[in-house]
C-alpha cells in the first residue's frame, strides 16, 4: 500500500508559507474561493498542491481508480465553427472532409458486441447540412441494436447547433434525443469560458453562458454530463479559476456533472500554432504543447476547487500514459478507458495509442498503488464474467 502524507504531514512539507492557510481550509473541508484558486495556480510548491488534492481524492473516492470499456465514433469532421485550436475540422468539400452515414455509424458500432464495451462515445463537427433527423435515427438504431450500451453523445455545442438548425428550443431537442436513446452528454466545447479567450480562439462558438445553459437544461431533464476545460494556449490563471467556479455554480444548482476533465491543448497542425510561429509576439504560452507541470497542476487544482463534482478524469489520450498514471497522486480517480479509434486529438499530433486493453489500463492503476475498478458511464461498478458483463448490485 502506498504511504500517503497525513494531514499534518502536508502542512509540514509545504515550502510556500502562503499555501499553508489554503491547505488548512481544504483539510478542514471548507470551500475554496477565487483567491485560494489563484494561489494554487501560481505557487511554485506543486508537490504540496498534489498532496492536498490526493488527500481530497482519498476522502471522496478512497483508493479506487475508475476505468471504462468504451468506443469512440467521430461521425463527421465537417464543422462551421473553424476554431483556431482545432486540427480536426474541415470545411465542406475540403480535402479530408468526411461524414459517415447512419448505416456506417451503425456498422462501426456493431463491433461493440465483440469488444464488450459499455459505452459508445459519439461527437463530431457542426455540420451545416445534417438535419436533426440524422441524429435521432443514429441514436434510435444504435439503442435498438445495443440496448445495454450507454450512448454518450453530442457536446453542448452540437446540441445548440442542432437546436438552431432545426429552429427548436434546446429543451425540445434534448428531449427527443433522450427519447431516442441518449444517455448523457460529453463535456467538450467548454474550452475556457473567458470572453477574451473565446474571441481569440473560437469566435464562432457559442458563448459560455449558452454552453452552461445547455448543460443545466440537460441536467434538468435527467441527462447527466461531463465538464471540460481546454488549457495550455493563451489562458491566464485567473481565467482558469473563473472557469472552474462557473462550473461549480452550475453544479450547486443541478448536481448533473459527473466528472471534470481538464484537456491539455495539442497545438500541432492547428491554425493557432501556425499563427504563433509566424508572430514575433508568440501569443501561445508554449508552441510545443503543455508541460507535465501544467497538466498535474490543472488536475490537482480542479480536484480542490470543484468540491461538488464527484470525479476528476485524466484523459490519457491527451496526457500520455506515464503522466496519466502519475496523475492519480494529484487528485485523479478516473483515467478514462479503452477508447478505441480517437481521431480529434490525434489530428493535432497526439502520439499516444488510439486504444488500450483492459489489462494495460489495470496495470497502469495497480503499478501506481491504486485499485482498478471498471465502471459504466454513470459510475456504476461493472462486473465481468468472461465475455459477459453486468452492473454490480
């Protein structure tokens, strides 16, 4: 068993005196506020931030680290938003642009019967010509074919786009998708909520207020979701903390966010990286991507600030296997899953595998001193019997 620092030990080992008061409040279970968050973002004493986040993680989730057997489908890369940080999108008719038919989506998902996945994760671009009926048919056919598989599909940005295209309220669109088989929403499209950042990186994307409203509406309809934050580009520490606090405010009202997933920016092949390379001002903080220091801090501070979100996930596709493994000591209790066929991050130069086996995931967790536990999308324990699975009672 890994020997974790005690509450007293965390305070004794802190090298930044200003951090000790924040540690005491977190240890006492008090809610941290904006000034506390800024100190956590700026202190050079990252080891203490990690120890504190690990303590909070153990109090909430013990030594269990969750994983899932899942499969990703990116149904189209055609997108009218044209975000500057995205290497995945294509304009209609461009070289490399693609859109899967519903038949093709169903055919790809049919392999789930062999893989034993419990979740199908479906996201794509904002296609200007796909009608709402396309998405309803997709979910209906997938749900009919795989009734036990959870369909986590369409970001809040996609949902808003579908509502605008169909001329219908978001609530109506979410209701018909839920009735067709939608189980939950992924957390993508949040980026960083600050207007300055969104104007510079994704001016066509819906504003933060609408993203949050879509999520709150989904929660009100009984559709849970994840929440994300894209960091490592032009954001400032105070904008990261503001982003977390706005998520926390919604969670206080709805309780519908299952997990927080900080996403490390991958700059390769993006318009933003090209602009940075050509600019003497170097607007990007790093043109080669985030550092391990950035990644571990984002995860740990997320665990400490989002006291009402049950889980914090390290998306190994973006972080790499070694860092995802280490992140379990920085507040993380979920490292995602088998994934299979992820395209969006790999389009931006990710060098990670496109999938992992269950054995590889369990070894990552065990070797870090934690207890692997398979889950379904909504964090119910999954029990395997050979090629069959069921939810624990």
